C-alpha cells in the first residue's frame, strides 16, 4: 500500500510543471502524467482543451502536498 499514488492536480501542463517544482522543493516525490504528450507518442493527438496533465504523489505525502497547494492558491488570491 505504500506505493499507492493519489492525484493532487489536474489541468494545464504548465501548471502541472510548476506544481511539480514546488513539491520537489518541499521534498515530495511526484509524477506528472501529460496526456497530450502520451497521445502524440502513441501516434494520435488527444483532444484536450486544458493541455491535459495530472500530478500524482504517494499517498503518504498527499496531505502535505494538499496543504502546499492550498498555500499556493491562497497566495495567488491575495495577489489578485
């Protein structure tokens, strides 16, 4: 069960890459699944509006990752 993963983000590839860098800076291992790139490698193009990427973390890190993402969202709301 320690190798189970949970999704913490789904949306644009750019945001997924940013979230991955923030998680890495906080010592959290992550996986980005880029559906657009996967489809191109398979020989067809996915019809995704948002770019189609998801970020996953190990279940043991899920709560910590979600707290970090909440802090990011709160900081962005303050800037607006």
